[in-house]
C-alpha cells in the first residue's frame, strides 16, 4: 500500500474523507457503550460517584486541592441527576473518551497524510486501554480528551498563529488542569517543544517564530489566569508532597522510572495489552514510525517525542511522594498510537514495494492495491485487539461491591455484625449499594472482633487480604469461615487479572468471611462510616433513614424496647416491632444531650423481634444502643 497513492485517490472521492472517520467514530461509540453500565462500580468509582453528589459549594471547596480537581466531579454531578446507576456515573467518561477519537484524527491530520490519520484514529477507537477507562467513572478519559485537544490546538497555533487557535489552546489546557494535576503536563510539554523549535528556527524565520511564541505565551498566561483558584491548594502539595491515604498505609515508594514500570506502560499503551508479543510489536512499529516521521517531518517528531519523554523524565526527577499508576499517564497514548500509525503505514509501503516485484500484484490497479492494503491493515488491527477486548468485557471491575451487597442483604440478618478490614473505606463502598443501618458495624479492630466472637454474634468480615493488619487477618482465618467466591461473585465475570488484560486498580481483591452465631438481645453501635460519622462514633440516622435490628426475646413476661441516642435536639422517629408501631414512649433521661427511650412491647409469641426505627424528623439521630429487656 502506498500512502501517497491512497491519499490522492481519496481526494478524488470527497465523501470518503468523512465517511471513513464517521464509520470509525461509530465503531468507537459501540465499543465504549457495550456493557457500559453492566458491571458494578468498583471502589474508586464509588468514591467518585459519592463526591460528585456533593452540593456544588462543598464540591468547589473540597476539590481545589490536588491531585483530583473539580471538573470531572461537576460532569458527574450533572449526569447523576438522571440516576445513580453505574451507567450514569460512567457517562461523562464515555462521552469524553468518544471525543478523543476524532481529536486524535484532527491532531494527526495537522502533519500526517489521511491514511496515517485514519489509522491512528482506528487504533484509538479499538484501544482496550481507552475503552476500559471510557467505562470507568474516574477522570482519566477526560484527561486524555483535553490533553489531545490541547495537542491539536498547539499544532494549529504553530501552523497559523490565529486567535481561534489561541482560544482553543487556552480552553483545552484549562480544562485539563481543572480535571487533574497531571493536566498541567500538556502545557509544560508544549512550552518545552516550542522552546526547541524556536532555538532551531529563529535564525531563519524570526518573524514567524516570534508570532508563535507570542501566541503560545498569551495562551499560557490566560490559562494561568483561569486556573488561579487552584493555586492555594496546589502549591503546598507540590512543594511538600506526602504519602496519603492507602498509599501511606501500604508504604509505597516514590515513583521510579524502572524497567518494570516502562514495560507495563508500553504494554498498556500499545496495540493491545499483553506483556508479550503485542507489546513488542507495538514498540517495533513505534520505532519504525518515529524514524519515518523524523525523516519527513522533523518538527512533528520533536513535538511528539517531547510529549512522550518529558512527563516521565519530570516524574523521575521530582520524585513525588505518591504512587504514579499507568492510568495517570493515559494521556500519552494517542501520541504513541499516532507514531505507531506512521510505523504501520511505513511497513505497509515496504511490503507493497516487495510485492510490486510480483507480476500478479503489479497487474492490479493502484486504487485496488491501496484498498486491499488498507483492508489488510484494518483487519490486522481488529484481529490484534480481539482477544484483549474479549478479556476486557469479561473482567469485573475487580471488586463487585454491588454483588457483595446483594449477597449480604440476602443472607445476613438485621443486627448481624459486619466488619470491613479497612474500617469505613470498605463500608463506604458497600453502603453505596445497601443500607448499612441493617447491621452493627464497629471498627474492624482485633478487640472488636474478639468481643463479637465472645458474645456469640453472627459475624461477616470483608477482607482485603490482611495488607493493613496481618495479625487481624490471621485471627479471622483461624476463627471465621471463608465464603466461597462462587457464592457471591458473578459467574460470567473474571475477578483476577489475565495475561491479555491487566490494568491496575487501587484496591486489592476482597474476600468474605462469616461465622454463625446467636441473635442478641442488645446491640451497641459504634459505626465507622467515614464522612457520614465523623461527628460521632455512633450510628447516624439522617432524615428518612431506617435502622433495623433483629433481637432475641428472652424469658417471659412484659418486655420493653430501649433506645439510647444522643443529639443536640431530640430527633423525631417511629419505632416498630414485627411491623406493629409502638406508641408508649417514656423518656428515662435527657442529661448531657443523651436520651433513653422505652417502649412497652406487647405480648408476642415470637422468640425474635424485628425492630425498625425510622427517623421522621429533619434532625439527625445518633443511636448508641438498642435492646429488649424484661420489665421490672
């Protein structure tokens, strides 16, 4: 296939110049929308969805600090007004990922012939790395989108320094920065690339280079002005990077540009992730493509080379105090695939030159040879991606919290003890899909585990493999029974990494343990549910929420239901026992903002009582204890 002949042929068919990009765009749409909302949200996605539901004022206050900024949360806030399912939570990523596909085509078209731009567009459309994060509620697809648009407008400024291109570059860079801290990378790359261009071209084209420098500098100044509100939170973070959250607990080391990291990065960003021959083939084609690009368009080769190398070099030198996952660098992939597209076309041209020695191939018309060559390229790309795409759609989002919540709600009894190894972190994930108020959920300390065991309580324990507390994990394995994965995991999904597909995520695979025990007569709540419970260690019941507890009725005679609570103001609530509303209320004490309420329980032949407390007021209710005791 000769790219020049093919481009000249397509120019004689004007409609083909938009038909093929549109067809590729529809392919990208289909691949990204397929099963978009089918899998449950994994841990970071649940955090994203929760934060996106914040009021706008709270969101603005919370997300002016790195590394995540406000923009993608704002997109999620808008989408989640229509529903809170996985599809709506992931919709902003889906939309921005689709935009990446034509943006890559447009950027490549600034310096590459049509055949190469279409090949790059097709590679991005079928890339498993891009599709995976198009179906992830986090901000990575948005970061790729705005970074690729920034590259396109930067190339436009270099070609024609006009105000429209300057405005586009300014907006794209500002949107990238408002998405994630790494959104500043395109701006830094473009500044370094322009500096190199100016040093080589200034003696020959002083006026034009000066216009380019002025336009880019003006764009950078406007971008800085637009992003000034992020400065107070960003400067301390950059000046004093520290380990945070789970990374600190796991003791991860600062980023190092190691061979292992580069191998994983090249695998994810190539034709398809496999850590094997696909990665090697992608890298070989990239080398061929870069040589071909440097020979014909050295300025473009310089820009794309800086785009790929400079972020890694900066991270290696600055040693940020937190882990750098491959997905943070996903904005590099469109550029890498453009270079691979150059390699594919250069390789195809070499094959075409060899085939021209054969009389049968020479006898074909130029147009026919071009279409056959293009078809072979398209078929090869789709064939390379087929196995990884199958693995992508078959793999769970690691931990399927939706299925785990459904299992617990089906098999656990209201009032059972539910522990999560990482305290509120795991409980927050579960509470997105179920009402944790059905369970007693004290902090998952070894002391609390032993107390529940001594009380002969029914226990459920969500384990992360003992990463944070091996001693606690050893106790759980010795005293509780593991629930087989097949009992709660979806049978049609793969929950462990595969060779064809290994994209990393920020939580270990969970395991569920259980232990059958008796139904208690009293439950003391000491929940740790993160943002919901920071004001008190006790169980919070906000307006409209219901607490359920199944309690044992011990002995004969008259019994009372006792509810201990605390709060600045007494909350209004309704209490039911086995579906019957209890009306005999007696406040025992109200000292120090503590309240004890007693309800006479009618005679009931059942040995267990399902107690339901619903907060019917506007004030929060903090429940400390609920019990059934014999009346004196």
